[in-house]
C-alpha cells in the first residue's frame, strides 16, 4: 500500500499560521496530536469517512470531536436542515421548530421539564452554574479536577483570566464521594451546585465509568444539602443513552447540559432542567444572536428521530466491542500492552507504559499514513455510520502500525 503524504495539509497550515493565531485554534491543531504525521485540513466528509486536502481518504474516529453521532453529512439530517434553511434561520423572532424541539427533548429526557438554547457546550454549562447560584443564593460550585466544562473563565484557568474568577469554584477527585462530602462539609450552607460529567473523560487519561452507587451518593448529598446537581452531558450525551447518560450512570440530575452531537454537526446546545428550577431559569439572563437559529433545531429533531430509528447507541456499543476486542488481540500479538477504555460512542486507547504519549503519537501517525484518523491522547468517538468493515480495515492498519511501534520503542 502506498502510504499517505500530507504536503497540502501543511501548506494550508503555514498559510493559516500567518493569519490565525496558532494556525488552528484549540485541540484541532495537529500540534495537539502528531504534528507532521497527521493531516491538518479536510476537504470532504461523509458518514464515518473523511478526505483531506491531499485527497487521502480515512476512516475517522473523532466525529468532529463528538459533534456528529449519526455520521458526517447524514442525508436525513441534511435534508431537514436544507428544508428549514429555505424557510428561515437566524431571524428576529424564532421559528416554531424551536418549540417542537423543546417538546421532543421534554418527552425524551426524564429530567427535562423545560429547555433553554445556546450554541456551544460552554454557553449552557456556564448558564447552569448561574441558575444553581441564583436558585440557592449561594456561590460555590464544585467540579471534578481536570474535568473540562468549556473555555469560560469560571472553569478554565488560562492566561488572561484573573485567578479571582475561580474563587468560588472547588475541585475534588472524580468518582470520590467522600471527597465531595468533605468539600461540602467544609463549606456549610455555601455550595450552590455540583457539576459532573457522567463519565470521566479527561484528556491524557483512561476513561472511567463510575458505578451507579457514586451518583446515587451524589444525589443523596445534594438532596440533603439543598445543592443543585448539574450533569455536563455535552460530550457523552446521546452516545450512552438517547434519554441522557443519567439513564446509564444514575444520579437524576437537576439540570443536564447537552451540545456537540445534538445537531449532528449543526451548532446547538441546550440545558434542560426540572420544574423546581423553572422560576430561576426564567430569571437568569441567557441570550446570543444565533441561539435561536432554526436550521440547527430542524437538524436536531431529525437527528434525534434517526438516532432512535437506527438504534444508534446500540450500534455504537457493538462497534466499540468489536474494535476493543480486535485492538486488544493485535496489541497482544505485537507484544505491546494496550489499555482500551470507555463505553460505546466514547473510547480511548493508551499504551502501557507511555508516560509522555510518545508511543501513542507515533502509532497515530502510522495509522494516519494507512488511512485511519486516531488520536494519541484525547478520547475518540464512534457514530452510527461506523461499520464492521471500517473496524476490520482499521484493525489491519493497526496491525502494521503496532508492529512498527514495537520495533521503534520495544515493549
Ligand atoms: C464535557 C464538555 N463540556 C463542555 C464542553 C464545551 O463545549 P463547547 O466546546 O461546545 O463550548 C466540552 C467540549 O469539549 C465538553 O467536552
């Protein structure tokens, strides 16, 4: 097989660096994976496949960093989006599709008695913390260490953010109920809300699915102390369960934030919540120019219907099981120790040991040269469009890439 070359990708990257800070912002930059050994720009996407600007075709396990769960350019979703685009999109007053989507979400998600709309996950996670604070008249938000809830100042330390912005944010270890109880006990009557992701999916870490007892304990703690429990289901949402990941992990949150795959590639996020928080949701300001755009909402309705019709979550689970088994077998044959973690639509693979992710980056580059987009240290995603044939081809690429990894690094 002729190995892929990424010349045009890096020509575009050079051009980008002249006019865009960092060339490509955030984790989509090739500097965050295997610079020079992976493509930097795509020209086309369809289903589980993508094409880069050099004309190389790949099977892809990133799904737009979770932005699509049905598959890229899903024909049913795109038809619904195009039909809505003919009528109205970002307008002065909203379209009825906004109500229809809210009705669907309310009927689908047990915790949803109401729905508010944003564009990005960060919009709704930040707004949820404001609702928790206003509802309780308290200030402190507890989150898990290293958990990502978006780029906003309350949760993402960065240059340009005064440390005071995080004064009222406490961090505890994920999946450690005692640590959470202790943080609450040390701040009596001051904790407004606890925000948690349904599974731990921190970058550079194996994924961790906590036992239901963890979230049951968190729920009891929140009930006892009058704390608002918020789930950040932005990444896992609709990949673990169509009615929200709490169906799998428990916890019965008071507010749930979704984004990413809701519009299957069309920008849309929502926070949904329980009736008791409606009066506060009425009060806490939330507005953005494009928040009520109709095209992503039409896309989301079609996406949710299709996810259900195609039993997408079950499909992702079975593809995940095949991929996991195959990778583990090939790792063993190559004499390498692999850790495969995650659940269905979200998964991660690490080499043990590989403290600096050097092996992972090398492996990832070899996979890209052979037509598979893999990530060395961010969790990957599956969608309803991934097929058994995709898995087989990926495993063939992995076999060769693992052999080379072993030759280069030893065990
Ligand atoms: C769990 C989680 N919450 C919130 C966000 C922020 O979403 P967005 O990047 O759409 O603002 C992300 C994004 O990766 C996420 O994974």
